[in-house]
C-alpha cells in the first residue's frame, strides 16, 4: 500500500516531511537539510528515552503501555511463548525506541523495511554488531542491512527500560500486553483506523 493511502496519526502529520512527503520520525537525524532515514540520532533518541517521548511523532507517552515493531525472529519467539502458555521476556537490548500504538501501527505500514518480509534495511547506521559484537537473533531487526524476515508484529509492552551511553541509546521492553502479528503490514490497516477513530472520539468528548 502506498504511504499516501495510509491514515496518518495527527501528531505524525505535524512532523517535517522529506521531498516525497514522508513524515520524518523524531529520532531521525538531518544532514544538509535532508533526513537520514537509515540512521538514528543519538541525542534525539536519548531525549525520547529520558522524556518518555514517542520515537515516531516525538509526543509524550503517558504512563502505561508502549509499543514497538519487531521482526520475524522476535515475533516468532513471542508467538511460541504465547502458544506454550509461557511468559515472554527478551532481555537483549535493542536500538529501537518505543512509541504510541497508532504511531507504531502507522510506522509498520509505511516504512518499507518494516512493511515487507523481504525488505532489507539500508546500511550506514550503527547497529549492535558494529558497537558490541555479533547481534543476537532477537536484536537482528536493529542491524542495518538485515532482512526483516517472515512475520513481523506490532507489540505492546507494559513499560521499557533504557541505558544512555556516549555511543548508544539502548532499550529493553518489559511485560508483554499486546501482540499483533502480520505477514504484510497492510493487515494492520483496520487496527490503525480503529485506533485513530477511538482517539478522535476521545478528543471530541461528550
């Protein structure tokens, strides 16, 4: 699905755009007036972690669940844990920060790397393998150049932890609360639309 057809959360619509009209995530650095989508800005990511801001829209995330998009390996691990009636917890850190539910559903649909199982993330950014040795399977989604793989997912967690170093901002997610798998992220469209409609209803009030 072309990104112009994906309904956009209001806060994402307020983000700066590139020449194609793509909204630029809050953690994306700029160089010579152009967004560098393949990179993550350390200071922007650190600010999102410290101030509890969405890594997509940059807006505040109230206390409570946060969401992220995961690749095939972590999606498979979550599915296996749920099928076996086991709690899921991934202690491996990731460079990918949290966000609002609507923002992560939107990101899953419009980001080519997140939306398609055969997509490959562009090289040039710093992933775990470049900073701390080989990445584990469950952090492979954060490695530039990695293929997303089969079934991805938008996943909700009760909270997150973070560590800010001079070179990286690392996140760890706690207490699984929602698991929304997809082969193609277009499958998330009804959930995104329902989330946006629910937000609009809450804003309008009685």
